[in-house]
């Protein structure tokens, strides 16, 4: 499957119910918080991954993907593009099914590594917008 294919987006939204959000902030003014709150309100389980947080949105936060004790379906990345590759590599190592790099998060090499490892990959898109658009359509 290709990066950003409509099939990949549909499969992620339909089947990836446990989402680890790398860079999730407890600050309600941050995009990561609003997007994650929206996804949580639509039945997705949100797992915060941020070494600077203890809990976000009522969920315990973890310092890295490796520290999360349960299976993760999707790794949603809210980090600067130059830091996204590390999260993608961790997602591959923990056996996540998919990675989603939010708007403005572009790392072509990391996306290719994830694709080559068999993950579904979305890059430079907002999961909230895609979810809302599909619900409205």
C-alpha cells in the first residue's frame, strides 16, 4: 500500500483502535491535545508518549513507545520532522500496524522505512480532519 493512500487511511481509521500519541501535551492549546481529545471522544484509546508528562486526557503517559506495556495499533506523531524518524523506527520495532505523521511532519526516508517494514503510513495529514471528513461523507 502506498503512503497516504485512501485505502491506508480507511484501514487505519477503521481498525487501529489503540493510538500511541508521540508528543502528546497536557496543554489544551496544543494541537496534539485537541486532536487526541477528539479521537478519544470517538472511541479510540489514546496512550500519551511524552517524557515530560505524567498523564494526559486521563491516561498514564509513557516516556517512549518501548515503555508502553500493551500492544499499539497506531503511532501518531506530533514531533518536529527531524525527530519523526526516531518515533517511526520505534514504531517498527514494537510491531505497530501503522504510523501517522501529522500535518507538517514530513520525513520521506522514515515513511519509506515504515512502508518497507509492512506498516500502513500516512504523512503530513491530520487524523482529526480525515476522521471528520469520512464521517461527514
